[in-house]
C-alpha cells in the first residue's frame, strides 16, 4: 500500500453471528450505554491542505496474496478503501501472519505517542451489516483492548451514516477509562471493513480535531451502484 500526497475525496447473505459470551460489565455497557442516532451526511468532510495529510490507498489483499510491501502494482488503481494519515505519522508494517489471524490490513501511529493511531481490519464473506451491537461484539472478540474499553466505557454512542456516494456506515464513539476510540464499519465487495482511531485521553483532548478528521476520511471505493441503492433503502442487502 502506498501514500499519496495528492488531495483525494476519501472521506453481507447476513451471517448469523456466533453466540457471544461476555462478562457482565461488557453486556451492561452495550445494552445500557449504546445510544442510537441516525445521521445523514450531506457533504464530504472538509478539505485539509495536502501538506497536513496524506491519502492512504488500501487494497485489503488476503493473507494468501499478501506478497510483501511496495512492488510495482498500482495500489491507487486497485484500492478498496482510503483514509487520511497526518503528516509525520509512521506506518507499522503488518505481518502476513497478523493479517491472516485478525484481518489487520494497515496501521499508522504518531511517533511521539505510539498509542495514538489509526488502523483498518477487514473480514471476507460479509454482504451486509448485522445489527450495530452485534457488529461491535464481533469486533471485540478478536480485539482484547476493544473488549476492555467497552466493558469500562463511560459512554458508548453509535450512529448510522451515509457518505456523499450513498455508502452506509456504522459509527461508534467510545469514551473509556484513559482512552478514546472512534470506529467506522461498512460492507462492500463482500467484505466487512472496520477503521479504528484510538488515542489516550491526554492526546484525545489535544488532537481531537485531527483525530476526528482522519476518522471521517475513511471510505470504501468502487462499490457497485446497485449495492449502494439497496443499502440506502434497506440499510443492508436482502
């Protein structure tokens, strides 16, 4: 995957989820603190100068086809998603094993505070989104930090959004003990994509504008018009 300094306009059949067993604090947090709001985006996020952010083009290649970093292929042309990366942030190269185990496709971090980061995971075989709380539960199954964050959350809010192209997203904001997290989840091309922006509390207070910008910049690209139409009408494909 590559970075481009040029300005871009970035920003499942339903699979029955497995039975989930979480400790009581997690269940309580999800059932009592999950506030649902519907929000329609009428325009893309505000434009940021190209010298402040770079556009990352992610290809979401499977672990079997993950042939290393760089190469001669045109990653921009084959990108399945994009998001902005603040100037000066560093890429953490994801191993083939890690990609195969938990679906992590890309990750960037602030070298001044490594826990301030954004990353994307994906899972194949999803044509539509399950209910919001089920999706968050399933994401937490493979992410211990996320599970702990939800269990101890002071607040957890979810929203449903559509971007200017009609692509449908679930958005979560979790304010936990000493940590803040913004998560955007969507389905496209028979895959589920989840984009995370995490920061410790001090960095969240200092960098909230930047962190919200990179959260809102995440988008999938190349979704079919019919899929977008079905999502806009039903919230999922039949």
